[in-house]
C-alpha cells in the first residue's frame, strides 16, 4: 500500500523546518533569559544553512534509488551553535545580548515556524481529500 504521509516530500520538509525553528526559538529564549547575566555571549545558528542541509538530506532520501530510507527515519542534525559575527556592542559587564536583535529573530523564526506548519497542514488536507475521494 502506498504511504501518503511519510513518503510526502513536502510534509517532511515542513517537519524539518518546524524542528529547526523550534531549536532556534529555544536559543533565542535562552539569550533573552540571560540578558542580565554578566559575561553571557549571544548564541545562534545559521538557520538558512541548516535548512539547506536538511533539504539536501531530503533530496537524497527521496531519490529514486532502491532502499531509500523513509522521510522520518533520519533526525535533524543539530546545527552548530555559534557566537554571531554581527554582534558589535558589548556592555560593561561583558554581556552582548541585544533585546532588539533577539526580538527580531524571535519574530522571524515564529513566522518560519507558522509557514512550515501551514505547509504541512495544506499537504495533509490534500492527503485527506485523496482518501475521501478514494472512499467514494
């Protein structure tokens, strides 16, 4: 029987996008929680590069080679946590967390999460429609 969900490239892509967005939101929350911690250094990762890596993995998974693994077999490779290069200001206590930057990243990442979620919902509605049509 054909599996309409785990073999769906768009659902797998949306899943990876939501997982990466969740990881980044956790980092931003950690940065915001440490905004008054002396010596704390902002942590982040390159979301675009991590997402590109996950897309390349999906391309290999969905390649027409025999025995290719299911879309949900491989987990997310944890992105490398970095100290962002664009941080130029540091307070006297050595903390470099900037509230405006963290709020902007939080908003952007929440939007990416919502977009991925909507993409998954749309694909699942198509699958449901196909099931209902086949049942008629």
